[in-house]
C-alpha cells in the first residue's frame, strides 16, 4: 500500500482550525439551549 498523505498549507490549516472551533462553539450553545429549555419545561 502506498502511504499518501495530504499536507495542508498554513492557510488551510488555519481554516480547518477555525471551522473546528466554530463547530465546537455551536455544539456547546446547542447543549445550553436544550438544558435551558428542559429546565423551563420542568419548572412550568
């Protein structure tokens, strides 16, 4: 098997990092929203 790997340029690596951070922040916000909605429904 040949061992071909893709090497990213510095710009591509930074873009990937920003995308990863954005997805992480989005997931945290989504979890917080679900948590708050659950608390509100249980309190009502």
